[in-house]
């Protein structure tokens, strides 16, 4: 998806081994549709050459405030006025200290100081040794940077080039891209707390086997990401899936429907929106064998008995906060036919203001989908598109239905 189409990003590199990751970040930004202008400090050019960054960005790199290519000889003004965002990756401890002091004795710091502060966000991805990161001076500088309106991205934990292990690694390029894309999404859910369920449940038969389904969790994870991009605090309660947690989302993993219910009830106490996308098993085995159920060679097959699982969505929708309108509940329906009819009936049955219908076989495991929104006013289709795009559209639809945003009659 060209999430950054039409955006002009100034990518600033300062001195650090993590500069090798900035080459990949530059590629990802370009692939996402951004125009990338690289600016490097003298120290950064010790780690990666401007030639590499020019080749990847498709534009000559700026290295000096005395660059005579600019007709007015003011690259710090021109570069910062063109930018939709300035991303410093990697940002060294020294460079962060210099930003905090408002220093401006070389092009990159000069440009950051000269940027129109209300219009051009400054995103800072620190990279340094763990002791440098933990030092009170660095931590003090980061707090000040935050207070001055910059956004600090990271850091990661793990093996460091110096051979030590700990905090201070620059975030991976894909993580930085996710943060940069999020920066540009409208903050329609600012101040909201969204709880999302996603994926299948797993109902154990014995310690080895269980009953589950084909839900990939992709739609729910895309919704969690979109809600966080829109400024919400997001809790994602996931069944067994193989997906990365979206950045900035708090994730709880569960297996069974009963465990999912307990996690949801807990999280929903402080939530303002609940979106149930999980494909919860309708039934679970009445008994869970404590040891593996074995074949004993007599050709007998085991007889299984089932009990009904709790309906998580219906239960939350009956809670006092949902009935008062403080908690807005959204359900999903995966059908194989007669989508409108089934979706309408399900919305009524679950007692929820908004139900999202989709055709199961056309969505399971796919990267795109189409959705049908059913509420008291009627039916609206969101045509086939990547799940993340649909998730963003759904988030905007939910935001418009929240009490403070509803048009007054
Ligand atoms: O009842 P049905 O499974 O068709 O309803 C689908 C909707 O209800 C989805 O939003 C799903 O997440 C939710 N659900 C639930 N708990 C169940 C069954 C479904 O939350 N036990």
C-alpha cells in the first residue's frame, strides 16, 4: 500500500552503526510512495556513504549548510519548508543533546531548529549503547525533547554492535515505517480506549489436541493497528495466530473462549469501544481429558460431548456501560450467503449498534476483503480493498458514531 504517497520526508542520519539500517528504511519509505530527501552529518558519512543514500532515495544528499546548490544558499530553510516530516534515524546521544540545546552549527541540527514547529513533526529514532541510553543525561534529554514537541520512536532491546545486550538499539526499519505512517493518520479516536478480539479460539480436547478454525486474525490485527494510528489506546485480545503485534498496541494472548471472555471483561471495564472480530468457537468439549486420548486397537472411536461457549460480544453488549452508551460495541458476522439478511438479524440478536458483515470464504487468510456495515439507519458497503485500508475506513465510521461526534438531531 502506498501509505506515504504525496509525502515529502526528510531523512536525517547522524553518527552510529545503525546507519546501515537507514538504507533499508529509505527503501521502505520510497516503496510506500514518499519522496525522500536525505541529510547526513559528517559523522553519519563515516558509517554509510552518501552515494548509497543518493542511489536509494533518487536524490542528491545534503551534507553541509554551505551547499551552493540552493539558489538562496539556505538549505536549512528550503529543506525544512518542503518537509511533511523530519525523521532522524539513527539519532545519536550527542545529536539528541544538541537538539535539546538548540544547537545549529551544522546543517541537520540547523534544519531541525529552523523547521516550522507546528506543521513539520520531528520523529527521532535513537540508537546507542545501553549505558549511554540509560545515562541520566540521555534520559533527561529525551524527556526534554518530548516536552519540546518531538516524538521519540523506540528504542529496541537486544544485541548491540559493541557486544553488549540491552536497550538502545534503533527500531527496525519496518517498525519505523509503521510509526511514520501512523503519524499521518487522522486522530479520530484520540482519547478513546479500544478493545479488539481477533483470531480463532482453541478448545482443548486433551493436552495434545483441540478444536479451532481457519481465522487468521488479520482483520482484527489491522483494526487494532488502525485504531492505534487514529490515536486510541488499544488492547488486543488474540487467539492463537502467527501475526506481529501492531506497534503501540497492548496484546493479551488467550486460547479458549472462556479465557477470551475473562480477558475481555477485564479490559472492557475501562474501554469506550469494543470490536469483536474473533471467530470464537461456538462449542467446547464438555470434558478436557487430562492425558492424551489413546487408540486402544479395538476400532472404537471416542464419543465427544460439547457444551456451548459464552457469547462474549452479547455478554459485553448487555453490560451496564454498553447499555448506557459509554461502551460502543461492534460485531462481525462471517456468512456464506444472504449477507444483508443474516447481518441485520445478528445485529438485533446481539443488541449492538453496529455489525460488520463479510463473506467467510472470501476473507479467511486473505489480505483483502469487502465489508458490509449494518446499523439502525441501514446498510453501507465498503468495497474490496486491503484489510488495513478497510480497517481505517471502519475506524472512521466508528468514530463518527461515538456519542460526542454524533450530529445533533
Ligand atoms: O454468533 P456469531 O459467531 O455468528 O457472531 C459473530 C460475532 O460475535 C463476532 O463479532 C464474534 O467475535 C462474536 N462472538 C463472540 N463470542 C462468541 C461467538 C461470537 O464474541 N461466543
